[in-house]
C-alpha cells in the first residue's frame, strides 16, 4: 500500500528559479519522499501545486492529483490535458476531484483542504503565518497527523523586481537616431509558460535555471529559433489570435514600456523584431483602424482583428499599431529586412553570433 505525503507551500511570488529557497527546499522534500517510498498529493492551477506536480512527474513517484473542476465533463477534459501537460505516467497517477461542487470559488477553496486530507504525512516547506495553509497545517497537526519539518524555510513575501524602466536614461546614438521604416513586434518576459509550451517543459526549466528562464531576452531568442511569432488572443477583438506590431521608432516606444501592476508584467520590454514596413504589408501585416467608442462603426466580422477603440483612459492610437491575424513566419524574409532590438551590448553580441540580422541595443 502506497503512503502519500503533501508538501505544503503558501502562495509564492512570481518567477522563481532553481535557487529560490522554497523551490530548492521543495526539490529536496520530494526527493526525500522518493527515497523513503512515499507518494505525493498535489494539484494544478497554481504555481506552487504545479511545480510539485512537475517534480512528481520528473522524479517518477506515485501521485494523487486533485483536479479543481466543477463537473464530470470538466474532470475528464482536465484529466487528459494534465496528463499531457505534465507528461504523467498514468500507472503512477490517481486523479481525484476536491468535491462535487459546481461553484468555481468553492472548489478552489476546497482544493487545499482536499490535498491535506489525502495525505498521511504533511511536509511544510514555505508557509505564510496566518494564511490558509498555516491554518490547515495547525488543524491537521492538532488532530494527530504526523508532520515532517526538516525542509521548512522562511516564507518570503517579496520576489525579484519585475519592473524595468528606460525613461530618462541616455540611449545610444544609433537608437536615438534610428529612423528606418519598420514595424516592430515588441516582446517581454512572461510569468508563465510560453504559448504552445507544455507545463512540464516550463517547470523543468525553472528547476534547472539560476535566472528566470522566461525573460524577455529568452522569449526573443525562442521566437528567432522557431522562426515564428506566435499569435495571442489576449486583449484582442473577439479573442482572435493576433500578432501586434508598432510603427513607432524605438526611441518613441520607450515611454510606452510601462509596468502593469494589474497583470504583473510590463506592457513590453526593449526586445523586439522589426520588419521592413513594405515587406510586412506585403504579407498582410496591416495598420489598425482606430475608432471612437461613442461612434463604433459596423465592422465586418472577418476584419474585426484590424479595428481598435481609441480608448478612454489610455490613448491607444499612440502605439501606431499594426496587426496580423494568426502566427507570423520569419521563414523566407531576407536578412536585411529584419532588425533585432535588445537591452544591452552583451545580448547584442550573442544575437549577432546566432542570427543573420542587424542587431541594436538600448544600452551601450
């Protein structure tokens, strides 16, 4: 009979790495469980639970996986998708749902309780005082549940600084005076997996990297290695997957590189791929048509991706945006039609050594 333990983690700051204390301690805890023939109880839908689920898959230990779902049909879909996302060995996994509730909020609240209830041993790693996980641990220990504390680490509420600002900083002459006729796709760091990336690959990179593996620079290199800019439906009309560009000169784009606290990321960072405007328009990358919200026109549904409200709080016309519906392939573009932008000189040297394009950096 397999015994299962739960490694307990409170909600943690974004963008951990292999050297983040709670990550390193969680790795040690899961490997200790494996050495002592314990299985793991974990879940999905939250960074901490997902990292533990990825560890169980990578270490190939038995896993009880709590799926926070609200219906049987959702359970069946989640079981299949999470098996794929985490490369799970079905012979090692027992799937469970936390309750039969159809209320999403209730299910998420019951998920942590279900993990604790499904474990014969509790292994606290990084617990926030006064939080839900601390309360669950106290209740379980009071009821006689055994607790292994050797992997406990101090809870750290603050994570790495995620904000980047170039405003007011002197820019190299080649950036200040850059005036080529380009449309530029700007990218940024992401706090989650890249589009079309499996979660097992994402968490494996976290577990093996001393710096954030989904930085703006690494995102730019991934686009170049795949020779494709992947479309996203986020913030797009009718959720149509679209790739956005800007016709602003690089120096003009700097004031728009802002921290968005609501979303936990920058609008974009100084990492971009510029395409000569004539060639971009030839493949269907077209300027956005802006309109006043009070006078919204009738828009052909097939062309809705090309339209954008001017905005009320934010003036979106300042971005001089171009768009393309779907992924943008870099295959077939002449090297002299492409310009790359990065933050500093060291990154520029690396890009010049890997790709056949002109490269400019925002810092000397």
